[in-house]
C-alpha cells in the first residue's frame, strides 16, 4: 500500500469534523473524495498532510507514519495542491522550482533544475517557463501548481478540488493530466471533487463522506443512485452515454 489511513479523527473547537476514517490505496490509484460542502473533504486532505493535526488516528505513506516525519520529509513524500493559490509575480519556472525546496540545502543544484525542466515538458509548459503566473489563464495556472507538486517527486498527490474554478475544457484537460501522471509514474492520488461526472469518468476508487464519516467506499459498485441520493440529498439516475456513465439529477 502506498497510503494507509487508520482511525483518523479531527475536531475544530466548535464541532467535530471527521470520525473513524479508514481507507488505503495502492500505487497507480486515483481516489476521488466526494461529499457535500462541509462534509470534511478538505479537512481530510489537510490531516493527511499534517497541515492540520488529527486528534486521533494514523497516516502511513508506505511504511512511514507521517506523525513521525519532519515537515521536510513529509514534503518529499506528499505533493499537496490546496484549493486556493496566490498567483504573484513569479515566473512559471521559479514557481515549479519551489517544489524542490524540500531537497535544496544552499541553492538549486543542476539536478533540481533538470527535474523542473522535465516536469514542465511533461505538462507541456516549457514554452511558458519565463512567463509570470498572473499572466496565465486559470487552467494554465492550475497545471503549474500541479507541476510544482510533481517537482517534489512525491509518492502521493493530494489535490483539493483541482478543477473547481476551471471551464469545461480545462477541467477535462487537468483531470486527464492527473490520471496520466498517476498511471505513468505509479503514484497514488487522493482528490477531493465536486463534479460527480468527472469523478466517475476518471477515478479508480471512491470515498463518499457524510457528516464527517465514510458513508461508502470502493469502486464503481458504490456509485449507485441510492448512495448518491443519501449523500447529496438529491435523487439521481445514472445513464450510459456512449459507454460513459453520467449522473443526472431528477
């Protein structure tokens, strides 16, 4: 297993958020975390990355428990892409080079520069390397942020709603890139998502959260109209359109 989460729980001062979260994934697995706003999706990712400190439970990356790792060691194993990023006056190359920070001692080495260049080529961003982030479109900026996470050479990607502010074309492109990278580099990925149709089309596994607990977890067998209605309080049907399952509210 590349990731194992056991009995994870988290409370904010005003309310409990997560209770007894247990799941694991293997290399090459795209896990979609689904649920309504406030279900605990973002909090789960932050607890896995130790951005937030869980009040109970353990998270293992391979054989390493994250609670026993330094921030630098966690950053070498987990690439985290939060919902909101500052696009500031920094070039694309330098933004991706920041992903090498967990490895850099005094200054960027030739190896660091070569890794950044390879990641830019992988995401077809090499022609943008000297442009500033704020000059790019939303989709291009999101690809840069994913590139920065990949420059960390992680075993696991955590992506918090990576398509939430993108148009249809860029949503499809970004999720296709994520899927391709996971398979080609044998990473694990945990991705919080709102779009059920993107999740069903690209994810391998699903984790449905309701009231801070796992309502259902597994493959396509858990993505039933009954489960979706229970989690989202909205009746749906699932239609097959040219071999692609599509969730339709009714």
